[in-house]
């Protein structure tokens, strides 16, 4: 096994740490068999040691990936560092940090809003305020948020509220004079051995905070281990123990969240940008990004995937992995299970398309084929491709699919039965393409944007001269194809 950060994590085997490797294998089986779940990476730590890690090719250890709202776990850590330095007071009014707004913010509940309330998603608003806050002030989201009077007294009601996290981050940036990225790089990433992480900004110069972080599964695992050890890393205290205790206990109840009726792990309470779970606590992000901290098992699980069934993934972890802790088999049997797991982890792969790598019939007819967007495709969740072209590569026998969107082109090479990977660079996103012909007139391409959880499926029909494109799960931030990558330094 290989860790891909500044310093390797200590390693061990499942059996040496009292874990039944067959339980991990059962989890892998269940994740791969679950409809609508595509796992991308998995890391498991027990007793501070890495006992299992694997990436489903074409996903890879060193490549950062968008973690969506798991970003909040990094944001709250930045706040914890500032609290520990005495730069932020959890019981201070939010307005103390934005004195320029004091004359405008007149609602008593808004004026009573404390830092701990925004940290705990307990601002008193009963629903997310993001769109409304933008409508008030698109250039200053903090101002837009503070000018929206809370529906209830702050601290009394939970609502998953993106501007609350953004405001917490803005406080940290104001008192430190640094972007979250720079503050965390100097105070957290270096000591933890985390490779560079990248954050989307809104507006330029301010990290998005509630989402938009691109980082590795290894970084997520290290952050989880820091919290599991109450803020201590390799004998050095990085976070105050009092902060970890407050951040990871229920600060506000979310048991009556009607939108989560079928998701019990979203009704166990909320801490400082952490969800309480039926087992331990966690950070998570849209479409299946997880940092699970399990104090009772002395374990951390970091998992990246693409799915809408986020509760289903947690159910699988609870069902298959939890019983494996403390259940290692006898020595000889355990060693064999460890080896089976090692081999399985080394061979993980997202299944490529089942299609012919060469066009049946007249291959020459595809060598310079062009396609226009199918008429009537007005779905706002679909990319606005205007055209596509397929060309045969003169050398090597491969093919190139060129997609055109808003006058810009994205060239995607493919060939053979597996995934063709392009590491990207500049404005070109990292991609992997599995493509082939389902009949003599139809080419289908599955395009994984490797720095995100998302796939785009493009179908070109030579019979009609048209193309269609659909996301397997639409990105939360709509943007042109060339924007689906980590921010470039």
C-alpha cells in the first residue's frame, strides 16, 4: 500500500489491528453491487495505522477530487485554529467581526447571532438562505446573510445553511488576514503531511468554504485521524481539545428535519460543521464523499464515490465494516484474508463500457464524422454542447472525440477496451474516457471528470447526425466542461 502525501501514514494489516479483512471485502462487494453507487476510493485507519486503501481505476491516489460539503470539515478546523489562538470568540456576536455592517443590521435576532450559532448551522433561519442572500448582495454574501432576519431565536433551530459556513470562514479570514487555504497550509497541511489542496473562490480572493475544496482521500483520512486523537498529531497538539470536544458533539437537534425522513444518519444532531451519526460523527459531501470518525472503534474511514444514495453507503459501512472491528480470525486464517484483501484492493476498477472498441462495418465512415446537438434537448442539467466530431488517429489506431461548447473545444482520446486517461493541465480537465460502438451507427462515450465525482455520457448517432449528452449526476455548480477541474495555482 502507498500513501500519497508528505509523509507516509503508519501501516499495518487488518488482522494485526484486530480487524477481519473479510469484513472489508464484504464492504467492497456491497459497494460495487449497490445500484447507483460508484465507489472511487477507500481508506481505513485503525489504532492510527492504515490497514486498507484502494482506488478504483481510473481514479488515483495523488489526484485531488472535489469533496463538496466535506469542505466544511476543513473550514471548521480553520475556525478551531483561530479559536485556539484567541483570535475568535465563539460567544461573541458575529457583528463584532463586521463593524461596518453594524448600522445596517438592525433586526434583534440578527444582532444576537453568535459565532457559535453560525458554526452550528443554528442561525435561527429555518431553511438555507443562499439564494436569498445572493439576491440581497451578490458581491458580499455575509452582508446579504446578515440582512435576512432569522425566523427563530438563534441557537434554537437547525437549518443546513451555506451562508452560515461562509460567514464563519469570513470571520477567520478577517482575523487572520489570510485565505482559508493559506491559513490551513501554514497551520494544518504542513504538520499533517497533506499535499496541496485547492479551493474555489467566491468572489475572487475568498475561498468558498461551504463547498469547492479539491483534495485527496489521503488528506480527508488525516483530518479524521486528527479529530479522532482529540487534535493531537504525532505528539503535537494542533487543535485545542476543547474545540474538538465542542465541534464533535451535538450543538443543535435536527431530529425533526422532515426532508431527511428516510435518512437516520442525518437526524442525530449537528456539531460545528460535523454531522453526528448513529456511529461516531462525520463530515460528508454531495454525491458520496465521506470522512467517518468512529471513536468506539478507534477508526477512521475516508471514502469517495458518486451516488445519490448517501444513506445507503453509510448503511453498507455499518452493516459490513463495523462488525469486522474486533473480530479478527485466527492467525493463519487472518493472514489469508489479509492477502485476499490486498490483492483485491490492488485490482479495483470502475467497469468500462461494454461496447465494441472499433466501429462495426464501415470504419472509414466514422473517421471524420460530425454531429450537432439533438433538437429539443432543453434540459437545464445537461451541458450545452453544440457539436461533436470523431476522428481516427493516424498513429496508434485510436480515436478522438472532440466536443464543442460555447465555441470552445475539448479533445478526448479513446481506444481499446479500458479507460483512456488524460491528466489535463492548464484549462483542460483531467478525464478518463471509456468509449465504443453499440452498433454500426452509434458511438457511446463515458467521460469521467476525474477531479470531480461526475461522469458525462455522450451518444453520437451517425443515422441522424446528432449527439445527446447527459450527466450521470449533474454537478451542483453548473459550468462549461472546461471548468470541471481543481482551481489551477
